[in-house]
C-alpha cells in the first residue's frame, strides 16, 4: 500500500506518520497491494481539535473516514478512523469481496471489540423522478436551500456535465462534477 500525507495547520512528525502507517497497514489484507493508496490528512483547529481523514483507493473501491479527537490526540483520531473503515468493510464484506481481495475477509464474524451485522440488501423505500435542468452552481445551491435538502443534482450550464452540490458538515458547500466515460 502506498501512503500520501497532507497536513493542514500542523507539522507532521515521524512518530505520528509511522503510527498511522502501522494502523492503516492492518487493512492491507483486504486490498491488492499494488494498486492501493491511502491518503491521510491531518488538521488541527485553533481549539486543539484534531481531525484525521483517511481515504483508501484500491480495487475499484474508495473508502473514507473522517474523525476528530480533542486536545491534540492524533493517535486516537487515527484509531477511530481505521476502526470506522474496518467496520464499513466488514458490514459490506459480501459486496466488497467481489471488488477487493476476497481471501482477505474472515470466514466468521469477528469476536473483537465491535459487533458487525452485515447488510444483506439495500431496500429502496422511495423513488423520485425529476428533470435535470441546466443551471449555474449558485442557482443549484439556492434551489437546494429552498428545498431544505442536503444535496441537489443538476446539469451544469457551463459544460453540460451532470453535477451535484452538497452541504458540508464543517460548513460551506461542496461540488461534485461528473466526467463522461468513453
């Protein structure tokens, strides 16, 4: 597994880096090593709140966790993020085994620190149909706020791509722009 580190408002020392690699390397058994990359972002806010974001890309799958820990506890935030990703993998192990390295999954449910019940199916309880109209990003954010939704799908008037705006937990808005596959 390859590792990529980003630090925002904090300098990264080698002990935190090696600790993160040690913890994340426990997830390697689920992935094919040659095509997997772990992106780790460390952030410290002005009130000493540590945020660790781990994104793992490999086997055609992307897994992400973002956790926070008070008082500069980077190790605790790393532990929580890795635990969250592992629970997500185990919760969806049947579906993920088709994409990831299937021999990496345990045969029985883990008897460890947490209880995981695998989701057998994803029931769709409601279907909505609507036309996707061309509009600017600002118009889409306004429409999302008027509907009081947390996201909104629209066709960009600039490049005609299918796009999504969403409200971020930390404040502000995010934009996802799709690319057409060839």
